[in-house]
C-alpha cells in the first residue's frame, strides 16, 4: 500500500482484502548441472512420500517449468560439456520444461573469483577469442536446435562481475569485454532470434556495483535482453538491498530481471566428509533458521520480491543446484574424484533423498 501522507502521519483503511496474486512468475526453475553425474554414480531421488523417481519429473510435478544447465568447454571429468548438455536437454524438454544454457567459457568453474580461459583457447589473441566465443556458443546452441531442443534462454558468461576470459575480457578493458559479450550474443541470435540472451552478475544486493557494471555495458554497446543476478542472502546483502537492486536494474535498463541463482540450507551438518559452505548459525540470515521451514520461507520471500518488480519485469527464480546431493565421486572439483560436495545441505532433496517442502513453493506462484 502507498500513501502520499507526510512521514509519520496515520492513514485509515477500511475493507482491506488480500487475494492471491494473479501475475505469477514465468520462470520457476532450478540449476540441475550436477544431476547427470549424480545419477551415473548412483544418486537416487524420491518424492516427498518416499517413492523413487526421475528427479526431473519430481521437479516438474512440484511446479517447476525451467531448468538451467552450465556448459564447460572441455571439463576434466567429461560432464557439463556439449555432449552431456545435449543429452540432458532432451530430458528437460521431454518433461515440457524450458531450458537455460549457462555458458562459463571455461573448462571449470567461472565466478567472480575465477574466469579462466579454456585450455584450448590459451594463448589466443583477443581477436581469436572473439571468434572462439562465437564458434563455441553457436556450436552448442545450434546442436541443441538441430535435435529439437532449442535453448529458451542463454547466459553469456557466469557471474561475470569482473568480466570473463581473463585477462583479455576483464572489466579493466570494457571495450574488449563488450566485444566478447557481443560475439556470444550474435551467435545465440544467429541460431534462434527468439532465445533470450542474459548477462549474469553475482551482485544481488549491490545496487552501486550493479549500476556500475551495466552502465559500462550500455556505454560500450553491449547487447542483452535480460539481467540475471545471483542472490544468496548470507553473502549478498539484505532482502531490502536485493529488492532495491532488482527493481532499480529493471527500471534503469528497461529489461526483465531474474534471479539466476539462490539457495538456502535446510540443515547445517554434512552428509559427506567435506565441510559445507554454510555450516554455522552465525552465517545464516536472521529470521531464517537452517531448517526445512527456514529454507521454504527463504525461497518464498525471494520469489515474492521478484514477482513484485514493477511493470511485470520480474521473470522468476532459479534455485541453484537443487539436485546436488551427497554422492561419492560427484564433488565440486572435476579434476578430483575424491573432492566432496559442500552444498548438499542446500539442495531441494534431503539427506534421505526425499523432495523437501521448499520445492512446493514453485507450485504456488
């Protein structure tokens, strides 16, 4: 409710009625990049009542309509590459879900702290890197289109706060970064003009940083259709900061916005030998305990903020790595089969492999 009364003044409201929202979210998804490897190594997924099933079917039945897959160029473990993405895309589309392809332009994790060029591109000139980005993007997306699973959305880079393909594509050289981003955009549009091309930052609660980045992108002629932000409440500021940043980005750049990643723990202990990334009460967001109820409330409140973005510009939310349960061999490091998973306490399947209550939030949007 809004009032134009002076600060501190009272207003009286009669006959106030609350009704369920009618706008809803067009994107209700999760990142499932870890799923194929989990299944290959024996990972099991169950409904909330305990029936073993296809993880994707369980996600779909919970109300999800979108899946996000990262793609690496030549990962050491052979997962999350073009071949694996193509196979998983067929399963996603068979469930009637849409597909977001998240290009990392690396052989391993690309994030604010690391944007390492693929080994095959090492030593390439800036001009060649622009061609590399175009060819790789086109190759993956065209192969998806050819098998009847055209990507509905694409990210050109992953959490590119400091740019990508360092050092050539660093934000220290915006002109070059713009050239690389536009190569990816052009390739995606050459395959399918209707595919939404997004740029993704890990700055969900950073108004100043988000403005700085996208102001530079616009000034350097970067093409994009949507803005994706990672928002983890234990890292990226308060829900108020998040709402302020998201609303501002939508208005300032006249683009739809979405949460490319969010998650929250349903417990703090580990289901494997690796300490979890969030494992103490001091790391939690005030008011949101590490419980199934706390996880559910977190996801609901984040989705409410996205749905409330003015002018219908809030597309939706992707929950990050909903299916990354603790399975031996499916750790964080693609070069080390013994590496553990520090995220299983934030999945949407419990330590008993059953679907958690938070999953049901998607069906109510």
